[in-house]
C-alpha cells in the first residue's frame, strides 16, 4: 500500500501540537505545586530524588505543603504564578481532547492500513535503527526502509511514541487518581506505588520533550521545506509555501498560548466554570461511582504522615485541646429530620468504630499512608435522616484561613462540601484517631473527614458543624468549598 | 509530633509552679471569677501555631468552683516558667 500523509493525519498532527504544548505547560504547573519527586509513597521530607525548588522548610515550626509550593513563570507553566487550580483545569480539559484525538487517530490508522508504517515487521529493523543513529551522527542521512516512508529509527520512534509512550502517560496519569487507586489498589501497586507513577509520568514528560526536540531537529536535517510540505500539503511540493504556513501555524500556537494564559490569569472563575462543566461530567460518570477498597498493611504506614492546613490559631481551640477536647461538640443539622449534637465522647462510644489503612492523596501530588479510626459517616446520616431535598453535606471547620493559612490565597472560614452519595461510601469516615492514637492537632483534631476516593483538601479537618443542603451556590462564592471558591479547584476531585 | 507528644502530664512540682504563676498574674476564671484551679495537662503550642513563640505552652486549668458553668480554661506560659 502507499503510505502518504492523508488529510486526517495532517489535521491530527497539528491538533497534537496544540494539545502537547498545553499538556506540558499545565503539567509543569501541577509539578510546581509540590516540586519534589519521590520513589516512596511516604513522600518523606528530604527523601525526594528530584527537587525543583530552593525553598528550605523550618524545623522549629509546623509547616505544611502549601508553604512548599513554587511559583513558576508563565513562560514554562500554564498559567504560571502558583495557580494549581487553573493548571489542573487546563491539564484535564486538554487531556480529554488529546485522548479523543488519539482514539480517532489510531482508529483511522487501522481502518486505512496506515498503521503498517509504524510496525517493525522484521527483527532486522532494530540493528538497522542503530545503524541509522550512527549514520545521523556521521552527519549523513540514512535510507528509508523498503516500501516505507521512514527509515528504521524513525519507524521505531514514531511507533513507540504512539503505541507505547502515549498510553504510558495516560495510565501513569490515571494511577494518580485517588478514586482509581482506592477502588483498584492493585493498579497503583502495578506501577510500584503512587509516587512511582508520578515519577514515571514525569519521565514520560521528559521523553515527549526529548522526542519533540529530536523530531524538529530531524525535520531540519532532512530538509525543512520538503518535510513540512509533506505534513502541510501531503506531498513534497511548494516547499517555500509549506515553510511559511508552518511558521505561521507555530506563531498561531504561540499567540493562542499567550491569549489563553492571559485570559486564565485574569478570568480564572470563567475557566473554572467552563472547563469544570466538562471535566466534572466526565469525573462524575467515570470516577464518582468508584468506592474505596483499601487495606494497607501496618508495615506500610508512613512514619511521619505529611500535613496540609494549619490548626485554628485561637485561644478557645488551644484551651479545648489542652483539656483533651472534653468540651468539643459537633452539630449536625440543616435539611434533616433530626438535628443532633454529639460530643467527642458520644462519637468514641459509638459501637461501630471502623479502622482503615489508606493512601492519602494530596491535590499537590504528595502521598502518605495512614491508619484512621472513627465512625462511618453513613451512620450519622442515617441517624439525622436527611430530608428528600438534601443533596450535599457542608463541613464547617474552626479554621479561619486569613489567620491560619497565610500561604493560601483568600480569606474566611474554611469549609468543604461533598455530594450526599459519597457520605454512604463504606470508607467515608469521621475520624477521631490516627495510627491508634487520638487524632493529632495538625491532622485535624478532634474530628476530620476521611473520603478516600477524593484528593486531600476535600477531607475537612477541625470540623465543628455538618450541614445538609440542597444546593451550595449560595455558600461562599458558590463553587462548593473554600478551595473551590479561592483557588479554583473542582468540587468533585476523584483525580 | 503525635497526639501523645502534644500534651504532657505535669509533676506535682510543675503544677505548683503553674498555680504560683497564675496567682502572680492574678489569673481568674473567665466565667465565675474564681482564682482556684486544678492543673491539668500542658499543651505545647510553640510548634503548632503560627502566632506562638517557640517556648509557649497552654496549661489546662479547671475552675474549682462547683457552680461554675464553664470551668475549663487555660493559661499561657513559657516552658521555662514551670517545666524546670
């Protein structure tokens, strides 16, 4: 068959340029929020193998991972300037487009038979590929394979990028989803653990960047005009026009990035609403129904579980803590038949204490493994009996973010909402113990939420009130939580 | 720092020093005004809370007035003032 450059291949090639640029830039934004890479799911400070920050953390004062966040320039990250919420939106919306384009591309490759160009049908291709590399290093051009548009090293490289590297990135990305990890713990273990998956995802990024650099170099070496003509017109004709169109397209990609970055920085709420509308639908469909089935062994517990958020810096809380939270009460009310108030002792003496050893996924990328004990939230829900119109639970906390979280953008009382159905999940817990001891202050004492299929910020700490509501649009900025309101995360965060 | 290290039990001597410090400062129950307390645990706040100095503790005090409606209170002290 004839291996040409059909119109669909050329369109997908151009779309891929746009997707890859946004994926790489937004990926770097996500990396910036915790610019350290580990091999162990403990994410122990100092154990990182990769470090992209010069910040040094204090030893005599509690710091949290928000303090470790870096602000990268918009020249490298999307959108830059410490906007993880926006980086996540861009990464996830782009990855949806990239995967859809990839599925169509691969389908068309097989339908049209064009996939043969990427498949080495003989073992001889491998030594020939090595010879091709040597030829390139000798400043010469290797011959193409018989009846093929590529030489051996090109065939292997393109085939590897399409059929190995792209799925590898999708799978290592999926392995970082708390919902997938919680439902299929074997899947994250398959990669060596969550931090292995994150590190491998980073290596995948480097591989893509390396491929793009070499690809552009090879296009230039083989002849920029004729090579771009193939991908612009489908054949080697009008090389000057092809070059001009290619340069114009690349300038267009740069302009698109500049406009997208400036708009994202100036109108983050719009991006959150528009992209969130798409991303949330996909998540609710694919990840929301997954329930946690984790049970790590005691030997896997992280010796020093990492922390995010700082405790309420107010005397009333400190006095309550000094008295072992004897005076603590939690109100559960709102759209329920039986509003109730519980003391810590009430909660501790519930007959259905549950303990679970699970992987904690921070939205920033670090993980730790902890053992949590408490009451399944569904039992509280069944006691207070939600009214039919109740759809969400609001967890109000004792944290005043202006006072307690100077590293975070925004002010006001910290709260988070979850959908009512998540409250019925078997490992959704109101935890009052950690690793067999009363819950430490820095981890949310006296009571915090554990919601194992979502990222960490949804698991409100220092809870003082739970309210059942039909709608959260009138609370705060109406986005479903303090972090959603102020740093533009999504309300449902199964990844 | 686990929950066990956050709060520490005090010796009799340390409790005495806390009461002496409270008396010298004229510390009184915020609810009933009583100046008589039972001393409880000392919570180390210097590490956990942003506004606190490195050596700060909050020591649990319980008002001895049986009619007091909010007997549990606390006094902020430096470790050097009562832990020696």
